[in-house]
């Protein structure tokens, strides 16, 4: 399960409810869009669980966010959430740490929450659902103050392997979205609701500073999830049905890992030696459509068609599923094949010669490339990663929210009968 996607789906319901009633009075689509953009440019669930802890403290003491933070040494937030075990308030520490995952690709992602997370993983304390919240447009200034506080205390606020843009650029982009009564946000929302295919929406999202193809697709996919897969909103309330259907089989944006994964499957295996090599979106979408056509027959040939049917719960193999699969495939190749080959001296020497002839790099991490090396795996404990037990509870909570929404008059007959 993608805990981050589950987190957004769980948070977006309350966000949309709040933004309808606040100063800007955003529509459901505009509120969900704001949440998806904000969530994905930070892309770190624990940032929003810490934000929820700050807000809980502010509500308890009836004080503004800045007063709860204060300066180091007298901060109610620091003492309650990050202080020594004998001093902190476990209720608020648990909220802050509920979004922590034990390990990320670069080791312990949130060391301050390591103890709480390990206790959950080992059964010393019962797991809890992540308590997190997305800030509304009217809370952006307070959220920025909070982010600056976290950074000043050396706590990460973004998913480093995805986000490389500066915080100042990100906040400038977010501020521009909500300026003049959210004029820019409402403009994009208008494109959302009047499009008939996915491409105009993705093109519009890519125009946002700091939002490239990868984030545009993630933002769009989050909207598809809450509209179609989770059915948290009435039909066509977030995205038109024609747009959703078009994104399944006709058009998508693939991240760099998925583009390289498709390239390798299409016979370009040498690309694994070149971490800096990129592959065009146009070439990838053609490859992706071809894979879609061949997928069912391929499953039958390798006798996995029944297993796929069980695991997919009726969901077709669409472009979003393929994007995740190809990215994972490329990650597997770049992580593990490299390590296996390096263990065989003769094969490694042969590949080094091939790399030299083709102006590539072997091993990939020798002079460039992302941190997908053996040292990273060792730092993470090899293959000992396990999902946070709270993920199952969060998925069940989301399923219950879906059931509640379907029963409400807001959903009505627009929802499908099946889960």
C-alpha cells in the first residue's frame, strides 16, 4: 500500500469541508486540487502529522501557531512533541510521530520519531492511524512559519529523493495560487472541470513553478483516486468522468524511473548503465500503450492471470498502475542487478569494458547517479523493511470513510454499488 496516497485521501475530506466555509469559499474540486498540490510538493506524510500536532497544541492552549512554537527552550511544541520522554506529552508526540515510516530509501527518514515507530513495529505499543491534516489556503502563512521552525531544528519536511526545489520557490508558487482570492487556483480548477481529456489538465499543472511532469502526474492521480477509485465525492465533483477514463488507457505522464523502465523493457537494457540519461514522454506513452495491449496475453503465458485477478480486485491494468510498476522495475534493476553483477568479478569487468565503449558509467554509482548503492541498502538494514502496521488501520479507516460517503445524500446514486 502507498501510505502517502492513503494519507492524502484521508486528509482531503476534512480539507474540502473546511475550504468551503473559509474566506475563499473554494469548490470541492478547487479544495481537493489545493490539497493535492500542497501535499505532493512536500510529499512527506510526517510533515503533516507534525502540523496536526502543532494545531492540536494551539487549540488546547487557545494560542496562535507562532506562540506555540516560540523560541528554542521555551517552545510548548518542542517540549510536548520532541522533548525528553520524561518531559514530553505522549498524546502530542504520538500525533507528530504517527506519520513516521521506520525507514526511507536513504535510511531513517525521521530519526526524532524512530523510537515511537520501532515500538509500533515490534508490538510494544499498539499501532495507531496517522493523525495528519492539510493546511487550507488561509493557513498558508502559519504553515510556512511551522516549516521554517522544523528546518531550523534540522527536521526534514520534504521527501528528499523526489523534491529538489527550494522551499522559497515552493512557497512563492503556493502564494501565487491563492493571491487575489485564489484566482490562479480557481483558474486551474476551471480547466479541471471543463476538460474532456487528461492532457489539458496535466499541461496546466506543469505550468506551475516547481511542478514538473512527475509531480503533475502525482497530483492528477491523487484527484483520480478520490474521484474514481475511492469515490469520496459525487460523480464529476472533482474530475469529469471522461477525463478519468482517458487517463486510464490513453494519456499519462511518466516519471524518470518509469520512462527508463519502459525503455529497458523495449530492448534498451544499456540504459541501466546511464543514470543521467532521460527518455522522452512521447516515446514512453507509445511503449506504454503497447504494453497495455500485450499485458493480458503476457499474464496468461507466465500463468499469473489468476493471481493478478485476485490481487487487483477487479481494477484493470491502467497507465497509473503501469507507471508505478515500471518505476519499481527500474528501481529493482538499478538497486539489485548492479549489486549482483559486482559480486561476479568477470562479469563486472566485462560490463566496465562495455560501458567504456558506449560512453557509460560502470558501476553506476562510481561517478554519478542516485543513492541506490549497497551502502544505502546496508544503512537501511538490507531487505528488512516492513510496512508500518498503522497502514492497515489507515486503509480500513479510508474504506469506512468511503462507505459513509456513499450513504450520505451528497453521494446518492452517483456511486457504484461495488467496493
